[in-house]
C-alpha cells in the first residue's frame, strides 16, 4: 500500500492515498471516518483507474486545517472542488458515502465542472442530514468540549460503540475496534481536529441537502446509486427519490442494513463501480467521436 501524500490548499493540508493510473476516481467519506473506508475496494477496481482517497477534515483527519478555513457544509463542498482543481483532475468519477454522499451532491450542484460521473452509496439526502439517530452530533458544534467528551467515552467504554447512536448500525457485523480507535484518536488528541469538525457540524442542515436535490434535477451526468435494502438510517425512499429526480441515474440495491457498504460488500461495490465507470466512459468517448464527424 502506498504512503499518503499531502497537498497544501488555501484552506490547509489534505492527506490522500493516490493509487493506480488512468481515469480518476475521487472518494468522499463521511463524518468520523477516513480513507480506510474505501481501501477494500482498491484490489477489485483493477488497472486503468486512478483511485484518490483523501482524508477530509470531518473528524478523523490527523492534520488540522488552518484556523480561518471555511469548513461549513458549503465550505467543505468547495474544498472538494478545490482539491480536484489543485490536482488538475478532469472527467472525475466522484464517489460518496454517508455524509460524504451529501457533500458529493453539493459539489455536483455547485461545482460540477470537473465531474464526469457520480456514485452515491447509501447516504444523506433531502430531509435526512443527519439521520435522526445522529441528531446529537449537531450539538458538538455549539457546545465546547462535547466532541472531546464523546470521543473519550467511546474510547474508554467500548460497549458504547455498539449503540445505534454510535458505530453500532453502520455495519451488520461489529465494526473493527482498531478502525474505530483510528477514527477516534484525532478527536481525542488534537484540539485543531475538534475545531475543524465543530465548524462543519455547526452548519449541518437539511436546507443544504434539499437545495442540492432541487439543483440535481438539472444534473445530466451519469449517476450510479448503490443502496442498502434495509438501512433505517438512510431508507430506500431516499434512493428512489434520487432515482426519480436525477435525469441520468441507475439504481442498484445491495442486500444489507448497513451504511459502510465498501467494508462489508467490497467485491460487489467495486464490481458495480468498475462496470459503471467503464460503460459510461466508453459511451462518452463514442459520443465525442460522433460529434467530431
């Protein structure tokens, strides 16, 4: 596995894993997660694809952003667009999960220039941002010390991790404790990381996901929806509404109640993304050649 690279953006440093060559895929994890969420997909995505897995400043990052960085919800959407621009990426396949899926929708709505196609896996949308079980996360923003307390409680009382309001329902099998520890450590240890995630959580609102949903009705690039059949955090109705509103979308169900499909259904997720990526890329090439004549 390659080591992480670091790029300096106006907002601060972003670490990322950059593996493979070819058409770029950029992955967007959600709150209190990092690039490790996507690593199980890499072996199956195969040659011909450049997979770029950043650690976004959403609570599990180890390098805090600049103190004056705009890390509001729209600010992080802008950060994702700035990251793609800084790397000179074009015709990007942008992949999102959980609250990262909501951010992907906002990038599509506000900064679509470098996006060629989109994959959304079981994520926030419309009136769900955040899911009701995680509504208390919004208090981390305005209440000083709450993020620190929550991270230390989850560290010292492992049983709390299995609760539905923590990591308990994000996967069907218990989530690996080592991975949870990795994601909690920056919150416990670094005041700059806590500052960053509090900025984001202070602005979380369904206003942004509802606005993005309306804007996406005019987004005509290919979209693949990979959705859990039995997830109560992000119920199937969200996928069905996205399928209805997006002009060029396809929906594939995955038999699961979990959110982190890339961890528990890596082969199926990777195969679906690869097929979608190849088919839509080939179609775009053929259309480009036909227009030339």
